[in-house]
């Protein structure tokens, strides 16, 4: 296989991931009515604070290896392949098998998902996922973990605490690797990892009737390194891609896909800001530029975007970023804020009056 062609695919994908950004699609949150069956949260959009820390002790456990290869040939998905490199302090891996769904169509759940992301804050495990074909250009492997919180059965409301890792790679990779009889790409997928809070409403049967993203924070992205081929230098994700493509043609919707991924990840805030604000022409947006994207995006219950340092909803407010001026970090005064301040002032007056009474009583006693 021509390594040069693969590197070009990886580089093109990186530009796609940055340009595409977040479209606000919060997916299908499924059935939240039953305590035991919380449904399938589906796709939360293309591309989350540091919630589920999990067990960070055993970084080498890659789950159930099973027999996950192609029927009729010798290609198998061996979990040992996903073992992260010793030099990776933050990393991600995913093994997934299932049908390829249409990004704009019905959710098609994978039949097997084993994923993990380890960051400095802890580890998140993934047991749900899906493959999606995006406009016959990009293949997405989305791994998810979630739970329903603040469930009010009477009101029919809940909050979905949702984590997802999105692996992206060029659709052309499948026919190219299949043609060459290759199973490894030699570079990693482009990966983003986020934590999202979603307000949902459900009916008496437990079916979700409405949903609204309230908070969406990106925690990590795939780390990259420079590679030089034929006199050109490219920035490609550090890691590898493995696939059993014996039953595939070109990655079209409806095909079954069997793949594994492993990536070096970065949590560096500067690197994340550069990733999400790099434009197709290579320029990087700065705070104040039109289209600049924060790492956390927050919304009122009605969907109105609000600065995350002024946010009051599921997941709580974020600290104002260092790159934002002190003036811009001020929380706008609202009627609700005014009422809270008035209540605090009233409490202070009551305390002062009580203190005065105590002083007078002491004087009288003397």
C-alpha cells in the first residue's frame, strides 16, 4: 500500500473534523421510563467536564476478546492489539462491530462495543456505539456511555449524563486497504471526547418526547505528530487503525464493519482550542473572532446559548477561561440575580437587628 496515500487521507480528515464542528444534534435518547431499561441515547452529534472517573488502575484491560473476526478468513480483532503505548499518558481505544448507518437516517446500534478512554481525571468505559456514514465521505465510529439522572416520573422529566468518543476516518480508507490486503493503517483516527448534559421529557410509556442539550464540553482530542513523505510534512493522529474488510466493498450504508482503534490523546487546553478553531485555510480563530468556539458550550432551557461561567443548569457553571477579559467574565445581572441579592441583603439586615438587640440586652444587664 502507498503510505503516502494513507497519510493524505488522514490529513484531509483532520481538516474535515475541524471545519465540521458541532451541529447541536443531540440524537435519540431512547426510553427513559424504566429504571432497568434506560434506552439507547444514540448519536449526540458530530464530533464532554470530567465526570465518570472509573477505575484508573488497570490500564491494560481491554475487555472481552471473543472471536470477532471475519467469517471465512483469518482476520480477527484481537484485543491485545489495542494495548496503549507506554509513552501515552492519556489514551483511547475502541473495538466495535456492527452495521453502518446513515448519519442523517435511523440510528443503527453496533452489535459489540468495547471502548475506553483514560485521562488524568480518570477512565471512562464504553459499551454502546454505532458506525455512521457521513455523506459518503467520512466514516464515524461513535462510542457512548450514559445514565439518566434527576428522573421525575410524575413530571416526566430527566437529565441524561452523556459521554461520547467520536472516531473519524476517511471512507476511502476501506477500499484502499481492501485492495492492498492490509489490516492496519499506520496512523490513528481523528478522535474527540466530550461530556454532555441533556434535558429530556418522556411520556407515560417511557418514550422520550423532547430533548434539549444544556451543556456540552470537549475534554480531549487525538494527539498528532508530524510525518514527512515525498518531501512534504503532514500532521497526523498518533495511533493506529485495524480493520477486517473481507466482507466490505466501500463502507456504504448497510455494510457490516469490524474495526479497532487506538490513539494517543491530549487534554491540553491550548491544543484543544487550536483544534476546534483551525479553519480550512490553516488560520486559527482567537477569542473575539467571529465563529470562535469555546471548549464548553451552555444553553438555557429554551435553547438560548449562554456563557458557561453564567450558566445555571445541569452540570453547573464553568470557571471563566483565562483568555477572556475580567470585564467579559462578569455575570450579567438578571431579575433572578437581583432577587437573590435582595434576599441576601434582607438576611444581613435581620442579622444586624438581632446583633443590636443582643448588645442592648447586654448593656441593660450591666
